[in-house]
């Protein structure tokens, strides 16, 4: 069993991830909505649903560990995600294709962070018996699948925004 201090740190850590998840859900939904008429609409909608479900799983983990949910963190992060929409994107009156790319990259980073969180929790299962190893492994596998989808969509969007030549140059590995 973890000490009082380490459980306090774990509660803070999980609430920080929960706050990030709130922003991630908003971003995933906005990205899916913005591309609702694209060939990728179904994949993005499914991704947004999965990201929302992962946030729900994190809430359930907090409850199973009998840790408080600090909603003010989620509200602050939600507001920051809304403010991030105000960034300059090369167009004043319409959505820029660059917005799609930046949003996909931000989602990829968020999902990478979520996967790291699941790995952290997996490393703590011996100290926190309420953690469900199989559920955490499933969540980690889903995050890894989401990363794959986001990378495929990112590469496709780079091609759409900058053209094929740039993508080939960017994906060439250097020694």
C-alpha cells in the first residue's frame, strides 16, 4: 500500500491527467466536427468517442482509488483549450487547412501523454490493489491504436497542406 504522501501525489497526478483529458475530449470533438464532411469523418468521430470513453475510465479509476476529483482543474484546462482556438492560422474569416494539421499534432501529443499515464498506473499496480491490470492494458493498447490513427491522419494532412514532396522529405530518416 502506498504512503499518504505518495497517494496525495497520485491524486494530483491523476487529476492533472483528468484535466488534460477534458481538453483532449474537446479538441477531438472539434477536430471531428471540423472534418465531418471529409473522407476521415468516421475515423475522427470514433476517435473522439474513444477519447471521451478514456476520460470516463480515468474518472472510474479515481473513484476506485477513493481519490477526490478536482473539477476546477478540468474547467481551467477546458477554458485554455477554448482560448487556443484564437491562434492565428493564416486566415481571418475561414478555417485554415493548417488548423487541421496543428490540431492533429496536438491530439497526438495528448494521446502520447495519456499512454504514458496508463504506463505509470501499470507500474503502480503492486502498490495500489484497486488498479485493474487488464483494464489498464486495454486502455494502453487503445491509446497506442489512437496514436497510429492520428499519425496516419497527420501525414495525410501534411500532404494536403504542403504537397507530397514535403512529406517524403520529412519522413526520410537521417543517420
